[in-house]
């Protein structure tokens, strides 16, 4: 009986001494999670069905600070054009991240089902841009 009691005590002590795996707050900033290149394809935006992948628009988000990014909207076709919007503020919402310029929403970034260039469906970061004032055209793209 003593051996069983000692064994149970040993198991209890070993269990109590395990490394804690509590959820720790993330040390990465909101902007560092969002930075990257977002590309569209004709599965995400059917209006580009006639263009090759190299001719489709793409967006680059570059980090300025913990919650600010610079947005570069590149349109290589029909003529190469790049539009830059600096000081885009990122604000976490319940369903993702909202992109704002001068307290006006210009888009969202959220984890959603996305389609690759080959038509395969997967989970990914989806960026949707649409400004009410017409400062940027509509864009839907997936993080590369």
C-alpha cells in the first residue's frame, strides 16, 4: 500500500512541476501582423479574368509604427501606376482588422477562405479595400 501511495505522490509532484502553458499575450504589433504583399486573382475578383497574373494589381503594406502602415496600391496594367497612402491606422475589431485614414474606414483585413491562383481553397489573410471618397479603387487580395 505504501508503494502505491508513494507512486501517486510522485505522479502528483511531477504533474504539479510541469512547465505552465498559459496563454501569453502576443509581443508582435498589429502592424507587424499585417505587413506584406496582397495579390488578387480572378477567383477573388472576376473582373480581372482577362489579365495574366503579372498584370493584376497588388497591394503592399509597409510598417510605419505599431499601429500605422503605408499602403501602396500597384496597378501594372494598362499603364504602370502606384498609389501610396501613408499613415493608414490599423484598429482591431471583433472580426479582423480595420484600415482607417482620417477616421474613415478604407478596408478590412481578416482571416477567411481564399482561393489561390490554381483555384484551390484555403484559409488565409484577405484584404478588402474600398473607399467611399473614391481615393482608391476596390481591391480584394490574399496575403502572399
